[in-house]
C-alpha cells in the first residue's frame, strides 16, 4: 500500500476529530458558538524561500522543530517504494557524521529525532536547541545514502509487507487504493517484493536532491523560544540551504465508477468480512465545502452516529461502523466501513447503502444536526490545548491559502450549517450508486449474495484482477484420489506405516524474535510440542485422551472442539486414516497458491470443523493448509505453506513452512527430522 503519507501528520486539517469521548447520556443544549482565542503565532521567510512559523509556549523548557517538505504526488512505477526508502535513509549518514555519531549525539542530549520522506522532526530541552538544530540541518542539507543501509531498509520493507499479507484490513486498504485511484495514479500504486527489489540507491538520492528544497518547505517551531531567538537559529542553520526547482507532475484525476461495482478478495475459511464502500471525491483541502461536508459526514458515520446506530445498535451486525470523507490537496476519498460476520455481509452492505441514500433524501433534524455540531465543537476545543494544533493552523493557512481568520471563525461556521446545506453536501459527495463495494472475506459464503449490488470482480491482495476462468477439475478426479496421490508422492502407505514415532525440530522467526519448536509424535495420536521464543516458553501435551497447554507457570486443559482438533493434529499419519476418524473430504475447486494452480480440498471433521488443504496437480504434494484458530483476541485464519520436501527414511517431509495467523507471520526451517527413536509414553504427560 502506498497511501499519501503526510509526515508530521499534525498538519492535517481535521485530525483532531478522533480524540474526544463524549457523555451522550446528557446531550448538550444548543447555544451560540463560543469565541475562540487562538494562541498567537509569528512567521517569517528566509531568502531561500523557507517559510517559518513560531508558536511560543513557555509551559515546559523544550523546543520542537517540524520540517515539512511539500512535495507533490509522484508516480514511482517499477521502483514503487523508493520514496519511503529515501525517507528511511535520511539520518543514516551525512557528509560530516556517521550513523553512530548522529545516534550518539541525539542520545547524549536526550532528544527525539525522526525522519520520513516528507520531512524531519526533532525535539529537545531548550538548553540543547542549538545542538539539535545542528544535527537536524546537517541531515536535511548534507544527507549521504549508503547501499548497505538501503539493503537493510529493503529487508525491513519486505518484512512489513509480509506481515500484512494475511491482515484483511491491510488487504482492504491496499485494494481500496487501487480501486479508487488506479495503479497509474500515485495514490494507487502498490509496493511489492518485486518493486522493493528494484529500488536503487540512485533513485533514492535523486528523490532527496530534487524535493528536499527550502523554497517548497515549511518549518514550524513550537516551544520555549521567542521569534527573535528562532530567527537567529533558523538563519544560522538553514540560511545556506540551497533552493532549487521542484517539479510538479500532473495526472488524470481519478473519478468514481459510472455504476456501482462489487470487488471481492477471497480469504477462504474467513469467518468475517471486511466491508468498504469507497470511491474518490473531488474535495480539495481548503475547499469552502469542507466544514459543511465534515458536519454531514459526522452525521452519517462519525463516532456513534447513523452507521454505528444502524449496524451495531439496531441490527447487531458489528462492533462498529463508520464513514470517512477525507479532503486532499489533489483528490480525496470516501469510505464507509465495517467488519461483520459472513452470514450478514450482504445485509450490512444493504444497510450502509441505505444510510448513504437516506442522508441524500431525508432532511436532517435540527436535533441530530445540533448533536453533530456539539461533537465537532467539543473535539475542536480540546485540540486547542496543544501548541502543535496552533502550528498546524499556521502551516495550513499558508499552504492552502486559507483566510487568516479561518480558525477563529471555525466554530461560528460550524454553528451556521443548515439542514439544507447538509443535503446539498450529501448530494455532492455521497454517491451510493457510483461506489466500489469492496469485501475481503470468504467468497464461497458471500459472493453470491453480493451480486445484486453490482457486477462482481475478483482481486488478489495486490489489487490485480483475477481471471475467473479457472482451470477445471479433470473428469473423474475426486478428493479421495487426490489424497491417494499425495500418499504415493510422499513415499506410499507402506513406508508411512513404518513410522512409529517422529521428532521434528524447527527454527523460526516472528517479528525479529527467534523461535525454536520441537514436536514429538508417537503413533497413533500422541504429541508433545515445545515452543521457545525469547523468554517465553509454551508446551502442549496430548496423551491420546487429554490435552494440556502449559505457559508462564500455568496449565490450561484443552476441551470441546479444540480438543478434537488437537487430537487430529497429534495423529502421526492422519491422511492415511481418514475413514477411521470419520473425516469427510470434498473437492471444491482449483485455486492459485503462490501463482500456481492447486486443488482445493475440504477436510470436514466430525464436529463440522473444516480444514482446507491445497495440492499441487503436478507433484500431488500438499502446498497449503488453512484453519480457523480461536484465541482471546478473536478468530483468525491460520495459513501454512509447505515447500522443500526432502526424503527421511523413505518418506518425504516439507522442510520449509511459512505460517500466518492474523498479523503474525512465522517462517520455519526444519533442521532435523528423526523417526523411530523409541519415544516413551511419559514424554506426552504434562510435567
């Protein structure tokens, strides 16, 4: 996903609307809009074009510096991600400082310091402001990029992508960007492993030298500092920053679809759908419509308003449903979203569209309008307690050419919004018939019922259209035959039956933490699993009848359906004994796994629990397995990918396993498999 990331995001006009909590048991009475006494800011401009804003605040003896580079959207193409990489490279070295020297000097003065592709932030005690500015200006003016650092950054970027591949909200965000803007617009580009591999040091250096220029940048100085002091420091450290020409590319403006379309990203075995009704909007930052449009959207989907009331309170479909109408300097967006159960996916979409139509057709009551005004006004007032808010106001006025009294009159303009204006804004910006209905979920369960909302297209997690003309299942092929072929492919039933016990040792990594897993199994269905990750240790025991999980000195007995699943997971050779365990099979379809066709087979346990397995039509080896796992945080789909099959005493086992569970991603490499070592039954009893 490449959203337009505004570094130092305090400058976004309405970000403060998300912070407050309001007691709705006692609705505030309407009254005249209060007078707003904004903190004062002062401004000046250097000869090189750097615009500086000073907000003096003496409550604490510290000073913060926000340098914002006002770069335009940039199409990155085959090297998508290089802008982000360049932002991460900032601060790794300069012409006069190494990375270690920068870090040591920042640590020595106890400062905060960070960089991004849109700017640099620093904050320190007043007594260290010169030292901080010396480092900060050096990074901005004299950055040096090294290939070794870029290689590390690219690995972290790929790790970030891997961590989001099975996150349905992250998938929805990526595909939503592609639908709204298209991949030929900067906001719709998708960063992939391939584009990251293509990022060159030269491209990062080119971005930095082109766009980090004072004549298209803003510097906000907030804290215990006067205008005179700030001017002296800024001129000293930034006065020699060389200005330059900053190119401004133009792109075809994205528009909503001519008719409503349904976009589905299939996540087999998912028990929930992530819904997002979305499209681009021509609501530019600084537009005269923003205040009225904000009130209108608050009524539709802000906090606990209409969408929340409808989908959660009235129907019980979800924990929360909201809408967002986001202005942007170039092109904005509308989203109405909710996470719901599979069985109410179509009903939830219908209610979202109903509320979008209702706000266009029915007049808003004065009571509801006043409620929204009170909500916005309360949040606005709270935001004024932070000096950074005044800094954002100052930058916004300059950047978007707003009236000087825009924020002084903000609450007065909120109070003046009428029901007629709400309808006019809804007519302009709420487009239920020209939207993408994006659903990330189990297509088998939700696709058919979504078809009446519009033509359906399938997408992968990167926003690529999937050809629905899938490969067909050969005549006569059954799920039982696929399992037979798999058993033959891994060594045959005779060799599998010879294995009476097995010990598997695996090394893995999750979020930078090393994981060691050892699994002991004994025929027919005994298992003991040891997992060590850092200081954490977890043991799972199944002795053929009972299951116990031990962690952090505590034991928990496994019961119900989870015990049934543990039994089958413990079975040494489950696929050779499906009938004995009364497990049914169903051949579903042909689907892509890692870009290749695979037969999708449902394995249905006696309780009704369904595990989905995928087999390669060429090798007949199992390449993927999907299960639903219930943990305190909720139910997630666990996907395991199998590769690198190797022979151990006549049986082939996968030596590479990649596993995802919600946002967690684990990569395992099998380091040892030993069979028939004479494991004792005592191993499988909790200690």
